C-alpha cells in the first residue's frame, strides 16, 4: 500500500490537493530525505562554518560588553560579517538546490510512477537544467525587489492592505513554484515558464492562494515543533550558565551548543524549501491537467484502442 503510485496528473479541488500532499509526503519522506542529505552535505558543512563564525563573533562581542574575554569589537564584527556573507551565499545555493531537487523528484516520480530509488536520476535532472535554473534564480531577485516595493505600499493601507499583502505573498509563491515546475517538466525557458505559470495561477487564483496558505501554515507548525529541539537545548544551557555564573564568552561548550543549534535551525529552514515546493508541484500537475486534459485524453484513447 505504501508503494502505491499516487497519480499527480488529476483534476483536484482544494481539499483533495491537501490530502494528496500529505499522502505524497508520507510516502516519499524517507526517499527524498536521503536525497536531501546526499546532495546537501557540503553545503551543510559550509552552513556549520558560517554558524561558527557568527556565534564566535556574537560571543566575542558579548564578552567585550560584559568585561570578559579578549576579542575586540573589530575582531568580533569581522567574524559576524564574514559569517553573514558566507551564510547569505550558502543559503541562496541551498534554497536553489532544494527547490530544484524537490521539483526534479516530483517529475521523476511522475514519469517512473513509483517512489524514486535512484538519486542520480534526480541529480541528473538538476544538472542538465543548471543553466536555466541559475537564470530563473537571478530573475527571482528582480521579482522579489518589485514584490517588496508593492508589499510596502500595501502595508501603508490599514487592515485591507495587510490582507492584500498576504494574498499577494501566497499568489507569488504559487506563481514562482509552478513556473519552476513548468520550466523543468516542459523544457521551457525561464521567461516562457513564468508566462505559462502565470496563466495557470490566474485561472485558478484562489485555489492556489488557498492551498499555499493552508499547507504553508501546517508546514510552519511542523517546523516549529522541529525547532523545539535546538530551542530547548539553547534555553536550558543558557539558564544553567547564567544560574551558575559561567562565562559563556570563553566557554567552548557554549560555542559548540550555539553553533550546532544555529546550524540545525538553518538546515530545517532549507528542508522547508523542499516541502513548500512539493505544494506547488502538486498544484502544477493538477492545474496543467485541468487546462490541457492530456492525461484524461490519453486514458480515453487507451480505452478506445482496447475496444
């Protein structure tokens, strides 16, 4: 039962999409997580390094402010700045990679009609489309700059503006996620994919917004539960350190705990990128079938051929 193929190319209403998402997630969790770990290994180490630099900088600054420790503000700021720069670039790479892995995984799953057991198929799909993926990510920066300006204008408008901003945000997430699927699955250029993605979202606007809102909220709650682990660890140690008078600025144990906790938070955030893209992958297959009826017509033709 667990390995039964979940047909993605079907018309679905909002409730059915949410149910399908969780069925797909449960069925493919182990397989996709293995792929995530395999291809994020180096980036996770870089995130660990960035976390170490930022924690070292902040703790050095804390030591200077409290009169403990030797690092100067200049040295602490250097660690924080270097860590933040590495963190930014690694986070962009992690987001792009896991956006791509999730999309390629769903496309491979749909084509093979089974859980993906060969991670190289997914990676080859990403590697063969690397040029278009990079262009798409660059376009995202321009789109998000425009979105930030529009969102700022909406914030100025009381109540209605805030609601409009939320709707715009979920519509944007739908548009970009679906467009990315269009680009990879239909072998289109980034600009053509954005155009096709907008057509699909526009014709089912409230369904796209509703699915992203509900599932985004549920995934957010799941991530909060996962972050309870590093949060509890940091809180417990900090309370213990303050209670016993430990100088955290010079404590190797404090540095290790805070570094690994921050890195774990960043990894969970990266994994959430994949979970979010699964939402739009299901939306894409459903909306594409609703518009073009390719899978439905194929089944009708097979029935006709059988008779």
